[in-house]
C-alpha cells in the first residue's frame, strides 16, 4: 500500500530540522497500521512539521486554502506533502472527499480541530471536521498536544517556523467513535465533545 504524504527523504530532512533546530523532544511514535486521524492544538505554522517528525508514517494535512494558494511558489511543495486545501468555516465537499479517500486508502490524516493557529482562547472552539470523518470512515482518533513553540504571528508568518524553539509533542490515547454512513447532527456534536475532552486531557 502506498501511503499519501511526504516521501521518505522529505520526512528524514524534516526530522533533522525539527530535532536539531527546534530541539523537538518527542520520541518517534510508532503509529498503528491502517486509517488514523491525528487531532491536536494549533500554535503556528511549524506544527505540521513537528507532528510529522514525531511519528513513523507519512501524514496528510488539511490546510487553509488562503495559505495553500497564497504563499508564492509553495503550492508544488504543499501538493508533494499531501496537503488538502480547505475553506475554514466554508463549503468543503471536495476537501472532505479527498480526506475520506486518504482514510479509505489506509492513510493517516492530521487535523487541527480549532481551525486556525494560536486562538485567543485555546481549545474553546472545535470544528466538526474530525468528528465527521471519524464517524464516516471508522478511523480512530489519536490526540496530541504541541508546546514550546512560538505562537503564530500574522505580521511575521515565518517567525514560528524559523525562530529556534524547544518543541514538544505529547500524545494521548486513541479514541473510537461509532461509525455511521450518514451521521446525524447529534452524532457529530457528541463526537466534537469527545474530541474536545481528549485534547483537554493533554493540557
């Protein structure tokens, strides 16, 4: 099975960058085989690199469309690493279809359920995407928490990526939502609450 996401060389290079420049303290986590959804807090643009460096499988990410298309010369790279552009808070049928295809193919998808980096009140708002995908695909959810990085700066967006930090990625226990082909609103709300509780336990 060919898993979507960055190739072995990109993952090796990223691991060096995260562990030696950002002093990532997390051990390399062995993820279970098959479809899996990683869910965690979102501090800055460095977060996807840190999570990828902390695990042993390639990851696909949901990424805000404004950055996917708006960062000059980077679209080819985002495609290469398996990023899926989404409209935060908007219509995302195409993105959801791509995400489901990743999971149905046995891949690993990483989602930041807060929807944006460095929210004013961390983990106050949880978007429904992770719960919806878990319900529709029966993929388990693995929560994580990132600390020790510089918060997102809308003026200097490269700050969190380039300024040296002392990062950590902490993982929790997997949670399983009861899958359903057509989840009701109540199912999604209950799943969102479980996601929120799982993330809060890592605080």
